[in-house]
C-alpha cells in the first residue's frame, strides 16, 4: 500500500487484548461506573477521593498488563516509516510507548501523569493520588489531579492533530467505537482532505460508513498485517 503521510487514531479496542477494559459493551468500564461520577470536573469537585481512587486503580493495573502485537506493530512502523506519521491515541494507558511508539499524542491525557492545579505543572506519576501527596513542583498537598481529559474539557493537541489530518494521505482508525467527539469526526476531516481512510475494529463503529475500507477483526491480528503492507510499499 502506498502512502506518505499517515495519521493513526487508536481507541480502547487496541488495548483490549492486553487486558485493559474498553469503555462500552458488556464488560466495559462505563457499565460499572457512571461517567458523571468519575469522568467530569464536576465529579472531581464533588468527590475527589472517589475519582482519585478510580484512576489510582487503573494506574496500578498498568503494572499488570503488557503491549500486544498491535502496539508492537505500530512501534515497528514508527521506527521504520520514512514519511510523516502521527499516532493519536484516546487511550490513557502507556502501552503505545511500551510498544515503541514515539510519534505519539495522548489526546485524552495519561494515567502516568499528574497535573498540579496550583502550579500548573505536570509530573510523571506511578503511584497513588487519593492519599493527597505533595506536588513535586510546589509542595502543595491536595492539588494534584489525574492528567486526564474529562468530559467537558478540551482534548490535548487539537491544533497539531487537525494540521496532520489536513495533510495526511492515509488515515487509519483502530479499536474505537466512534461515540466520542472530536475523535469520531477525524475520519470526515481526513476524507475531506483526500486521505484514504481505513478502519480496523472488532465490529463496525458508529462512523464505519465514512471509511473507504473496514477491516473487521482483532487488532492484534489485523494491525501487524497492515503495518507489513505499509512497510512493503515504502
Ligand atoms: P469504546 O469502548 O467506546 O470502543 C472500543 C471499540 O473497540 C469498540 O468498537 C469495540 O468493538 C472495539 N474492540 C474491542 N476489542 C477489540 C479488539 N481486540 N480489536 C479491535 N477492536 C476491538 O472505546 P473508545 O472508542 O476508545 O474518553 O472510547 C472513546 C472515549 O470514550 C475514551 O477515550 C474515553 C471514553 O469515554 C474519556 O474518558 C474522555
């Protein structure tokens, strides 16, 4: 397959085979929790300990999971691809990094980062936040929050992402249901800019009909195949 400038969007489905739960569906995270209770600034203002515990548990779980063949394949692509590449993930886990991806943007934030609402600095974070540790920057207690984009907040890197969408000639969405905007609108933007659009998902997403091609199956099987096709063509 021929392409020069690639933008890849990933969602929870790419980490599912690693054992990180997706959001929607029978065993999804949003089955066990109400979004309004744990993933909004209002929830955090109302009950910070509940929200911190939710993200503390998810951060701790990262130590029990490992990148799967889909993450590893994107890492290989990143290392070998001579043209433009941007991997935009909605995921807050660190499995892309551990799979070798470098040209990576976490548009919904990262579990392994803490943001001090007092001094506005971000710090790499591996431990808990519910016990109100001091900020390593300003020393203030109780001001660190998960560096996660909650509903109603602006995703990271939007300017950079739209620039890349407008320039890419291949757009690939992997393991995302197309429920959440702005990410669900990226395919329309890329397609309008003339990019070929391919979806890899277990089942058709909400925006499947906007892709030129839908490859249905497990990311761990289909992403390595796509990466091989791309690297053979370059
Ligand atoms: P979802 O849980 O909405 O969708 C995951 C998608 O992955 C579904 O369409 C599944 O069919 C698919 N899937 C599951 N296992 C798969 C596998 N092994 N291979 C390929 N596909 C698989 O997750 P997202 O679309 O990522 O936002 O959700 C988007 C945003 O909604 C999240 O970033 C989060 C959530 O609310 C915030 O918290 C701000």
